[in-house]
C-alpha cells in the first residue's frame, strides 16, 4: 500500500492504525442487539501451527463470535472460553427469545436458562442437521484467518484492532465503506465549542 500511495511504510501504517482505532471505537459504542437465528462459536488465532492442536491451544488468542444469520457478526477477544465469559457476552449482545445454535461445547449448556432456545450440533457425528449448524460463523473464521495471514503476523496487543476491522468489513461487505470510514475517523477528532 505504501508503494501505491508513494508514502513511507510508517506513515501508511499510522494512518491505517488510526482507522482501525476509529472502527474499534465505533464498534464499542454500538449497542444494537442481534436477534432471530444466532450462531455462537469460539476460535483460536495466532501462534504456531505445530503441536498443541485442538481446544485451548497454547499461545493462541481465544475469540468468541456471534453471527446473526442473514445479518451481522460480532467478534470479541476473550480471556478464556469458560461458560461465565461466553454467557456474559451472549446476554449482552443477543436478544432474549432468539434461537441460538452452537456446537456441543459445555460452555453453552446454560443458554436455555438465560431465555434462549438452544440447539446444538455434534461435530463428531455431522456438521449440520437441517437448520442446526454453525457453518456461517465457521465460514467467517476461515475468511478472517485467510485475511490475517496477509499481514504476516499481528501482535497480541494490536490483534483486537485487526479483528474489529475484519468484523467491520464483513458486516459491510456489500457496501462502499469509504464514507463510513471517513466519518468514523472524524468522530475521533474532538469537537470545538
């Protein structure tokens, strides 16, 4: 990008980082609840591929995702994938009464006590059973990881910025985002009285 713009790498990186911060700031301010048919899943990002595969892979960043079918996605870096952590985010972001689809991870077992209709897919037996699947969110994980590879490594400190950028791009995949990003960027500038 720096070659295309005829600017130094540092200047372009600084500008893009500011845009990512604006996107993150706007995402934190957005309070809309997701509803209807919802997919929940967790994924691990980063680290080396060798060894420690599977749940709780050492050195990787856990991320929790919520996908509204035919709608938006919300992703968050989480400290762990415990039931308490995932339920807290679900209750904060998903309208009660929604139908929630998950895999059979035990962290989701309490969803029915929080006002959700909870249906599980057992990935050891099949990847879907009629409308019971989480393939939409797993597709988002694949899409996000593919794009992050192009950055040739992202530090854990900056990872939430990149993650929110990917959430923003996915949620606006059919829109021209230039004006929206420009407005977000302007929102960072304090208004003068």
